[in-house]
C-alpha cells in the first residue's frame, strides 16, 4: 500500500515537472508601441466596431481617450525660515515672513492646479470606464480580431502611462513637512517679544503676516490632502481599467488564424533572422558588455571553473549524504538539506554558461539584446530541468531520500536531455520577436516556435507517463493524468493557431506560475515529511528505551511492594501520545499547511483572471455598522462567509493534529517531563482555538463591542456556577507547570497516602496502598497541606523504638542495635544509622534506632527485619526486654 502511495506521489510530481517545463519558455506578448496617431485611430475604431443598433439610434459624443499621466512635483515650497525672535530685528522678521508667505501662496496655487487636473482626469477616466464597460456588455463576445488588437493597444498604453510611482510618496512628504512648519509657526508666534508701544505698527504688521502665513500653510495642507485622495482614487481606477481590459482580451482572438500567408511570413522571418546574425554587431555587443559588466562576467566564469573542478567531489558528497538515510542512530535531516544543495550545485554549470552569454550580449543592439533575454530565460529553464535531472539520479534526493518510484526516476533521467535539446533553442530565439524589428513576425515565427515546443512537451509527457503506467495500466487516475498532460499543450497550441494567441499566452503565464508554485510546495512537503520521519524514528527509539527503563523500575517497585503488604499500581498512566497518533497527526498537519499555501497562492493568481471566482465577492449577505461616524456600513459577502468557514475548518483540523507535531518537532527536543509537555500542548490548543474563534468572528463582521454583554454574562457564570470547575482547571495548570507532584510520586494529602498515577486538567488520581483509586480535585493539592515523599529525594527516615530492662549494659545495647542496622541491606549508608538512649521509662531503658531507607515501600519490610534481628540478638546477649511493670501500694483494706 505504501509503495502504491509513493508511486502516485511520484506521478503527481512528474506531472508538475512536465507542466513547469511546458510553461517556462512561454513567450510574452510583443506589440509595437502605438504613437499618438494610433491612439486617435484606436478611439475611432472602437466607436465603429462596437456600435450596436441602439447606439446607432442614439450616437454618443466622440471623446478622446484619457491619458492618465501624472508625474511627481519637481518644484516644492522652500521650508519656512523663521528668524530668531531674540536677535533678529523686527523688520528682518517681517521681510523673512513675507518671503515665506509668497512662496507658500505659490505652492498652494500649484497644488490646487495639479489637484484640479487630477480631478478632471479622474472624472474623465471614470466616465470612459463606465461607457466602455457598458459598450462591452452590449457587444458581448461578438467582437473582431481588429477590435481585440485595439483593446490590446489600450491596455499597453495604460501600462506604459499612469501614475508616477513616487508621486504618492512625494505628496506624503509634502504633507509631513507642512504639518511640521505649521507647528513651528505656532511656536514662533507664541514666543515673540511684544516689544514697546513705539513699534506697535510694525508688530501689528508682523502679526498680520504670521496669520496669513498660518492660513496659507493650513490651506496647503488641505489641498495636499485632497490631492492625495484624488491621486489614490485615480490609481485605483487605472488598475480597475486594466483588469477590465485583461478580462475581455482573454476571450478575444488577438491574431489571425494560421493560413497560407503565414508560410510567406515565415520565409521573411528566416531571412530577417539570418540577416541579424552579423559578426560586427556581435563583436560590438561583446566589447561593450565587457566594458560595462566585466566584473560580474569574470566572477561568473571563475565560479563556473570552480564548480567544474569540484564536480566530482560534489557527486561523491551527494552519494554520501544518502548513506545513513534510514539508520535511526545516524540519520539526520541535514543530510537531505545537503543533498538538496548538492543537486543545485550540480545544475549550476549550465546555468552559468547561459548567464555569461546573456551578460556578454546585453549591451548589443535590439536583436542581440533580445538574444540576451532569451539566454537569461534559458538559464532559468536549465536550472529547473538540470536540478530535477540531479534529483532523479541514482542515489539522489528522489531515490535515496524521498523513495520515489524507480521507473519514473529512470524515465526522467532518459527524457530530460531530449527536452532540453528542444526547449533551449526555442527559448533563446523567442524574445527576438519582441524587438521592434521582429514584432511583425510574432504571429508567424512566434507561433511556429510555440508549435514546436508544444509538440515536444506533449511527447515528453507521453513518454514519462507511459513509463509510469507500465506496471499499473488499469489505473484510471493515471490514465486521466496521462491524457490531461498530453492534451493540454496541444489544446493551447490549437488555440494559438486559431488566433487566440493572447489567451494562450495568459494561460501559459498563469499555468507556469501555478506549476512552479505546486512544485515548490511539493518539495516543501517532502522535505517536511522527511524531517518528521527522521524525528519520529528517533523519538520511537527514545520511547523504547524509556519504556524499558520504566518496566525495570516497575519490576523493582513490585519486588519491594510484595513483602511490604502494600498495593501499588500496575502501571503509571503517563500523559504521553501514542507514536502512531504522533505520526498521523504530524503528517496530517503538514499536509494541511501545504494545502493552505497551495490554495491561497492559486486563488490569488487566478481570481483576477476568471470572473467566476469574483462572484463570491459580489454577493452581499448582510451589512454591519462601523464605529466611524458617518461611515458606510461594511458589507459581508459570500466570499467572507466561505473564508470564515475555511478558517473554522482549518482551526478544527489544526487543533486535532497539533499535539503530534508539537511532540515531534519541539517538546521531544526539550527533555521535558510528561506533565509539562501535556500542559504546553493543552495551553497551545486553547490559544489556537481562541485565535480561530476571534478570526472567524472578525471575518463575518462580529465586533468585540457587540460581545461585551456575552463576556459579562460569562463572567457572572464563572463567579457562581462554574467557580469550582474554573478553580480546578487553573489548579491543574499550576500543578503541571509548578510540578509539586509528578506521575509516580508517593504523596500524602488529607490523610490519604498513595501513588500519583494520572494528572488531568480537572482532577488527579491517586492509587492508595489498598489499590483503590482516589480522584482528588486539583484545587485540594494547591490549597491544602501536601506531603510528597519522593519529590526531590525518595530516601525516608524510619525510627524504631526499643526498650531493655533496667540493669542492662547501655553501651552493649547500643553496639548491638548499630550492628543490626548496618547489616540490613535496606538501610542506606548515607545518612548513616544512629542509636540513642532517649529516656528512662516506667518499665525499662528506652532506645531509638534511626535509619534511612531508599523507598517508602521499604518501611514495613525493614521494620519487620530490624525488629526480628533485635529480638534475636538481645536474647543471645542475655539482655531482657521487660514486660510493663506496675507497683501497687495498698493503703487500707476494707473489711468485707
């Protein structure tokens, strides 16, 4: 069964590899940049092509297309230079303030002008967007290829024009500076010297200028705020316009279908390509590139030489890293990390060759610059394919570390060189069609290269999956995967030949990113699975050793308990997880985390392309009022509800599988006692549940202020009905962390003595000497006096009392008792036993024999052995153990 699972995973991995290769070489759209005349033609053309019957009856007014170009302000108001109020003359102050006022008024006027222009752009763009959206809805999909080309030009114009990247930052900086100057101006006005009455006219003039300057700064701040909001809204509108164009272009043909004229264009493309391969521009490109980037080129060549020299050592290291895989005593996850690094190093020489070629041609003309971009893309493809070729080699990651199916690995090693031989030349040539001179050959040469690559990829997929299905020909899942992998490149090829070239390009781009994302997460999954398996095997070995030691100690305890007449528990209920549960939970949690990453990435990638995925955000279920005064209510959509359900399900699954992962990855490394591990796992689970509940409520719009009544009611409930339960719960956490008692300790509490067998979150279980289980609330252990006989030291003192008759030799008795204590095996040497004469009793001389035993269970057997030995030795020595004696004095005898 495990072998079949490994085969299935290898098939999925191979499929991901196939599609990652399929879309690495994806050609990007190349369009000639339209000039201003084309923009006008585009607008007129759109009006002609999209005119419906209704529009013909009510013709719209022709308006030029909006060009939303805004640049950052190059002229900024100079900072207000306030004179020193103590040393500067009042006339100098007035002159400086007047100059600052003039500059500020100019800045205010300039900002208002830019604001007015931005507002007009925003209004025009919104009108154009609404009108364009309405026309597209009326036209539907009944649009021509020429109209799609015009849409493509408009999209390119919006991408080329737009809001300057540093404009918003520039506005924010001006706002911050204006606010600081406003504060400095208020401080200056507060500390200036009012002066004497003779200069009252100058003071009045200065105060008037300060007020005017303060008003100008305030107006400037207000204008900057309006300008910031307008620019932000304009930027959002441009992005919405781009999304609308991209969604509509996705369904329209962007090129004519392949026909007889395509063959003629191919001959022209071949002639153009041969003409561009001239020696003189090639030499000029290399010479200029070396002059511009000689340092990086030299560094890459040196690194290439070093990798070639060390290639044999890297291969030996790769094989050595798989030597200890599976050996519990020596296996480490670092071996897999080293093998991963070695696989990358073995793939780097080819990458560096293409990278050096890309740098050498980077400063050439347009043609050689396109070849440079192609060589750079080829370097990435070589890195990907060569890395997987090294992963599939014998003794590599797939074979020795991940245990992938040998047939699939063998097929990858055999077919990847063929794929490289076909894909790399296509990848290098393809970017040349994006140059101004080669853009006319995009529909001919570009699609020819795309056709060749698609056929090669389909052949590659067929050969790989045929090898995988050789021993499982009846598998329907593999058959579906086979058909899908082979057919998808061919379907994209047909779409491109029929004229839907832009659609094919967009799909290739998104599929490429998706496959790369899947491959990245699959690699993460297998590395995580490998780390978990290594740790679980080591934990299994440690648990086996601990179990053997616990069994040995339990056997010793039973031997001690049998002669003592005390009952001890058969086994201690240690709060540890079963190893099978650990493995299942850790693997399930890893799979959940990887799935969340995959789904999130794919959703973010495809949501903007497929309108159906945006449907959930357009369905409003309810609205909630915000705390902002006058603010619009916040809508809660179907997408928010689905996200909340996703968070809830994820929280439940994470809580179920968290203990095993914590035990494997963290707690087992910290050498904690079982109770502490249990406490950490429990608290982490509670924290995760709390976070999940808070996020769930926040997504569906439940505000904390609306839950205050619920919290208050819960507090009242805790104060009355749940007081004892909460007290025991908190006491259980204190016991687990403070550890005044542990599983296996012998304790005495409230007159009950027994062994701790179980510590739970509400109560603790003791097994007394009669083998009865005592369930004691945790609050009792925290609030009452507790005696732990074995907390830090299990050695316990035992005092035995001995009485001898008067007239006995005290020194001889002391020697006899000391000898009896020293010869007993249960008595420890440190502390040493001691004998004392403690008093003269009614019947004889009283002695105390004080000894220490290793375990409380030795007390009763020791008392029996010591008392028997004392009785025997005293009898042999002739020392009498007296009976109780009483003297009766009769004062009178009454006559009967």
